[in-house]
C-alpha cells in the first residue's frame, strides 16, 4: 500500500558537485561582454561567468557530450540532443540517432552530432530537422574527433581511430581531401590562432601542429604521459600550446622555440577532461573527473600557472557528513580521498577544504600529491564543536585502520597541531589496534576516543595531553562501537561490541551503570538537549535509551540491511535512519511509529539533520555529492500519522544541482482523510473558559485609552506673533500712554450635544435587535473587528447624551452576561465591561434596571473566577511538586 501525496522530505539540491568526465565549453556572450563557462555534472549543466556559478539545469540522464555556440548550449544524453537557451530553458530537442552521441560541433545555423555507431547527422537548429546524414564504416574510418576549421566555409575536419583525417564539405556532401595521418589514433583536434593550422592530439602522446591547406606538418611534440586528452592555444601574445594528459599533468610548449617550456604536474588527480585558454587573457580553465574546476593565471616568472580560483569537491565518495555549528550553514564532509571539506548550504564561495591528513605536513608538501607516503588513511569518523574553535582545534577525527587521531582547525582550514594516541604506543605503531569512535565535549575542551581494543581515552584539545582512561585497563572487552558525552560533561557513554553499554562519570572516570543489550551495537548517537541515546544493532534494529533512567524506551525494527547512520531532529522528536537496503526512514519517538519512508537509487552511507530543522543532508554509495532534502513539514501540510504495516515506499530521485520546486502533487487528487486539515472550533467545550484569538493590542489597553490619547496628543503649534504697527497708537492726554491690546473674548463652548442629531450605528442597531431575539453574535463579531478607539466611540454612544438609550445599555450588559455564561471570549468580556463601567458609572448608579443587571453580572464573574482560581491553584501545586520531588 502506497501513501497518497508527497512524503516528509522533498529533494532540494546537491552540494559539492562541480565537474565530471565531460569536457567543459567556453562561450562569449556579446551583449553581456563576458565569457561563460558551461560544465556538465551528472544530469545537470552548470553555467559560470568564470568567477561564480549562475545557473543550472537538469536532463533526465547523465550528460555524455557538451557544446555551445553564441546563443545556445547543446547537451546530449544517450541518443537524444537538447539545446538550452538563456542557460536554463530547453528550447530544442533533436531525436534521430540510434546510438549514444559522443561528439558535438555547432556549425552556424546547424549543429553536427556523431554517435558511437559512426553516424554523422547535421541538424537544422531552428527547425530541428535533419539536413544531412553520413554513415562511416567503422573498420576504415571510425570518427573520434570533430572540428570546423576557421574560415573554411561549409567544411568540417574529422579525425579517426585509424589515424587518418578527412575534410568534408557539408553543403555538397563531398569528401574533399584525406590526410594519411601519423599511424596513431586521433584523440582531439584544436584550431590554432593562425588560419589553416590545426593541432592534432594522438593516442601515442604526440601533438602535431599541421597545416591542412598544404598538408604540411609544421612542428611535432611528444609527451610521455599517455594519450593527449585536450589541447588549447594561448592567444594573449605568448605563442604557447597546452596539452593535457590522462594522469592529470599539463605540458606547456613554446611554439617559437619549438620546445617544452614548463610542466604543471598534478593539476588534477585524474585525466584532464577539458582545457581552454580564455581568448586574449592569460587564463587557462581546466576540468577533470576528480570533481574539480580550476582557473589558472600565468603572471609569474618561468611561465607556469598558479590557481586563481577554483571549485573543488571530493574526488572520491564522502563517508561521513555532519553539520558544523548551530546555524545550519556549513556541512563538514570526510571522503575516501582522505580530505576533510566544508560545504556551505548558502553559496559555493563559502566552501572550504581543510586538506588531507598527513603524518608530516612538511615532507608531504615536498614529495607532492602522487608520491606522498606520509598521507593518512581516509577519515572514518569525526566530531566537531564551535566552542573555542577560534582559540584551538575544534575537530577530532579517527582514520581507517590507524591508531592516531588527528585534530583539525576550522578557522585555519588545515590539520591541527596534535596527534592523539595512547602513551604506550607513542614510540611504535601497532598493527591491529586502531581508533574506532570519537566525540568532543560541548565546551570544546576534551576529546574522547574509543579504540578497537576496548580502551577509551580522554585528551585535552588545547594541549593534546592525555587526561585519563576509563576502566582499569579497558572500558570494554570488545571493540568500541561508539562514545558519547552529555551536554554538561557529567556522563560518558560507551558501547562495546560485546553487547554492553556503560555509563561513566566524566571527571572521576568511575563506572556508574552498565546495561546489557540484546545484540551487538553497531553505533550510537546522543541527542544532548533531550538526553536520548539512539543505538543501532547488528541485527538491523534500533533502540532508543533514556540516559536519565538508563532504560530502553523505544525499539524500532524494519530495516533489511546494515544501518549506516542515524540523526535526530533538532527537537529530538524524530530519529532518521539510513540502511544498506537503500531506505531512509523517519521514526516518531513520542508515538513510537514509523511516519515516513522512501527509497533512493544508492544506499545513504551518512545522514545529518540541520540544527535549524530545515534540511536533511545525505551522502550515498559511489556518489561524490552531498544531497539536501527539504523538511516539508515547515512549509506545507504533511501527514505525520503512522504508516500502515503494508506500506510500500516509493523510489525518489536524488536532487539535482539546481534547487527543485516542491510541486503540489495532491492538487489533482482527492485529499485522503488523514490529510484533511483540522479546523478547531471556536470553543472546545462549554465548561472550559475560552479566550479569543485577538491580539492584546485590541483589548488590553481599553481601560487606559484616555491616558494614552492624552500622552499621544500633539503639542499646539507655535502661533505667529502679530506684526507690530509702524506707529504705535497712544491715548489722547497730557501723559502719553499706549493703547492696550484687545483681548479675545471668544470663550463660548464649542461642544455640541449630538443626542438628537447622532445617527444610529450598526452596533447600536444590532443591540436593539438583540433585545427581542436574544442573539448577540452579530454585535459581538462587529465589536471584535473594531480597533480600540472605535470600540470606545461605540460604547460612548450607548448613553442617552451620546444618542443612545437605557434599553440599549441594558442590551449591552446582557451581551456581556451571555459571554460569561458560555465562557468564551473571556478576556474581551472583562475588557469591554471595564470600559463600559468607566464611561457610564454615573448613569448606571441612578437606573434600577441597570443596577439589577449589574448585580447578576457580578455574581457570574465571581462564580467563574472561583472556578478558574481553583484550577490555577491545582496546576501550581502539581508544578511545585514536580520541581521539588525526588524522582
């Protein structure tokens, strides 16, 4: 049985994938006046503007060939060719090949494709129709390279595995000339800056600079590193040609002196797939199957290039990933290539490579990458902490089959200063003893390391000094399968292969408790905030243990393969597990049920959940990327009900490079019962006191509204003084006296009694109607929709001097009585009644009917409050007991 709709996690995007075995393509955008680089990575095409990645797009299968012209990018998979416009939209699809396409060449208004069956097809780009098809005989001419020579109208040059070359006119479909070749298969063809001159790369390692107009070889170079994989000419004034090799070296040849100028060894750890000089600039762009894309600049003495910028991921699949810090923006990843890298979930420019582990870094730098005998084995497990990471190393890692654990510094992006190993093995290296598990305390001061012999040691991260050992000689009889330290440095939890979990005092190193498990554990994971320990067993089951009570509180079964990794959600509610059965399952700890399960193409070897809860990251078998899955429960309605026993998980495609939109798959289907959104009623029960959902600003300050208005009243603007007369008037008489200024006697009151003139408001009309119907929902809803000032205005208008009447005031008091009887909108009833009493206290005290209604309200208020007070006191007593009682 399959569940309708989408699951808990949706594919988002992949991190750490930058290059593959397909050569990159460089194209110039005339309107933007800059160069764009297109690189194929799996099913996606990345587009860069040489400094940052701009776009990404995805095809259904892995891309096998890539090409570009001025406007479009062409990418093929299997026997289908696609054209992308604006770097992201598929605008053309060309179908006609019966075998896999392996060569592409844009050709003006046409594009040429060649498949492995030796069929060449010329396509019209706009109409998507075949213009020409040529079949070659594999035995005599198997096409292996394709080039359109500059200024050769309608002509293409083909290279073959037999070593011969052919020049064809596409328009007339004629073979113009055949070149005999040099007795070795052609691997690549490249146009030189000079007209009629072409560079030919051969399997024998020769580079032939040939004039195809006169069929003359101008110069010939040879490399001893195997076949030529890529050729590029420098065009900024220096006559150089660069050639790539299968071992990752690049040779630079001087065309004037016809000699080797310099070598760039270990430019890539695998074959150079693509190599292009940026026209008119001293920049060389290279990519390889080692998941690296590099830009080299030639600005130093000797002619060699240095790395200007790069995008580098793991060259071998990652084995362990963990989020670093609490912001959820960095993922630490350890790979089989021996490197430790940090990938940013925000932008690639924040990625860091902490390098390879080495016994002696100085000797490793001298020997180089390929001859390095000091390199440490790949990291199998690591732990990191951000506290004190700016003061000393904050990462500790153990290596495959190696006894020494290394420290790493995230701030310096390098391996740390300390090598942590037991003192008895400081002078000699044992053969069968190695570190199996590590953890670091939340304060970042101590590292706890478990060994295959059962020893568990504590080291100081700042000094690297050994600070103690748990147990007399060994903590366990078998190998340590996991170590964990709680958040307060009080307990250390260790798991041994003999089937025991032990609790130790962190500081005193004393054994506190030991519990025997039903099977041998394969790993443990502690959620420090909640004190919950997840234990994975060799029999493919999972148990959850509470470290406070030291008892197993949940047991889960359902995996059919070895459990590779576990991770908790930030709140400790979910436990997410991955297994070799290619499933990723989410278990709900409070209910003890499986709430989500899906399958992937390759098993996930490591999982980690973001501290912010927005993403789940996974690393998979034989895959170089780190895949992000978005938590759909944060932004859409997801059913978290237990899955049925006969639930069949669906296969989910791994995320691609560009962020994927989470489409609403349930839009065309009828919603199932479990996905119908629950709408809470206005009142759950009549015996419960229910508050309204209005914000406090609507009712809390009603009683003090006059004070707030007085404080917020603007000051009177300054008056402009009257202009003085030119001649000051005086009184007639012998003694000169000035005429006093006239005083304004406009002291007449401007307050008008609107009792007769005022119109009846909607609220007033509703209250009048309620006197006969006894239905007060309409006036209450209207009052709830008004702001504080309007509420005061409405209540003032209920009095006779404001245009109201005694009957309407009585109706208002009855509305408050209904609210108190039904016990809903409780705080609104209090606020409205308080304002009503404040405004009309004189009128209420002189009217017998109103006083009688007020006495009834007083009794209702007192009864409700006594009930509420009893509930409050009961709850406070229970809380006080829970705080003080010894459990």
